[in-house]
C-alpha cells in the first residue's frame, strides 16, 4: 500500500509580522495626530559584522514602514567600552529618543554586560536589561525580548492553546531561550529547558507538544527529537553552501535551495532538520519566513510601547 506522507503545516511568520506592523503603524499615526509626537528608535552598531549590518538595516527599514523615527549609529570596530557608554548615556538623557538597542554581538573588546546594563530600562526595547529580565521572571513583564515575544504572537495568531502543553525550549540564551521559557511558563505551559550539557537531548525534546529550538546549529534537531504531531518553532538562522549538506537537509526541495546558493553563495537553514521535521511535526515554522520576521515587528511594538509609557498612557 502506498501511503502519502503528510507534511507539517507551515507556521507563516510573514502574515503575523505584517499584521503587527499594520497595528503599530495605525497607533503611531494616532499618536502623531493627537500628541504631535512620533516614537524614535536609536539603533547602535559597532564594528563590521556583515550580519549585524543587515539586521540593523532591516530594523531601520521597518521603522520607516510604520512611521517611527530612527537613528542609526554605526561605530568603528576600535570603539572602546567607555566611548560606547558615552553614546548610550547621551541617548538615555535625550527626550526625543524612546528606544535604544545595541546590536549584538558587540566586538570582543567591549564589555557587553556593562553596555546592556547602562541602557535606561524604560528605553530598553530589546528587553535585555536585568530589570526587564527580572520583571519577566516575576511574571510582570514590561519589555520582553523581541524573538520570544514574537513567537507567542505567532502561536496566538494560529489559535494554538499554550496552557497545559508540555513545552521544551532548546537553548538557554538571554536573548531567546530563557525569556522564551519564562513566557511559556507565564502562559501555563509545563516547561523544560534543554541545552548543550543536557545528557539525553532527544529524551527531553520528544516529550514536547511544543518544541522551540534556538541553539545555532544547522539542522541539528531531527526526526528522533520530535514527538509526532508536535508544534515545532525553529529560531535558528544558519548559512550553508555545501551541495551535500543542502541535499541532506532539504531532500525533495534541495534543487530549489541549490538555485539560491548559486545566486547568493548560501541558503538559510534553521536548527531543525527541515526534511525530517516536516514528516514528523504537526506544525513547523519555515526558515526563512518564520520567526525571523517577527523579531523586527516586535521591536516596532516595543518602541511604540516605550513612547506610550513615556506619555503616561496605557500601552
Ligand atoms: N542579536 C541577535 N538578536 C538580537 C536582538 O534581538 N537584538 C539585538 N540588539 N541584538 C541581537
């Protein structure tokens, strides 16, 4: 008997990101009309990391799309912690700046923690300051890191009931893994966190009705890690260019991806093995086109929130 393999339903980030940005644009316009004020985001980038340059450019472009003012501060690789602190402090005290972000990773010579802790928590639209991380951990979130916040929006948009699910987060970074676990806990999921020292990764992930993966290793989560029918959210964004690797990861879709490699020199793949996961999972976020787009949309939402709170309004 020939049985047709059913493929996981793709969870499309583009639709949700567009919806969030539309909402933000409407509220920004209303603020401009009623308060004669437009929110402003200051994005700071240090050094020559090409990926960071792309990310910051996308953030500035999103600001333009939703009517938020923006400033792009690009500093040289040789910038010292003190020089960057001076810039952050000058942005902290400016009344016309609502949100401040420093694109990570910062160059090795700069003390990242010192910089993150210097940002005024009321302008910390990335949600990385310990005050904001602490409030989230206490169940009283104000500014929540954009990627995990976007994942919650994606699940809500698709009417996925989080309450009571067994959720597994793979990765424990300050940017994604930890805040993701906190948000899922706040929504009454039973949360497990797995990481690089977890003894039996597959045993942990296979229990999960909802699996969120943020580890930064191309295609590492395969068939054996996924509970049949699970909702799988792939936060990874890895560049690959080897033909063999493209075939191994994409199966039937490899030819299309190889065309992308021929054109750009690489194709993007998440931390989840796309061909294997699509045969086991019930729902799966694509890479690209999944979580990545939501991060920028949520940054817009956080920047509007910072401006709204500054005006003493309810966000
Ligand atoms: N680097 C990777 N993700 C992020 C993010 O969400 N914000 C900042 N500032 N840097 C990052």
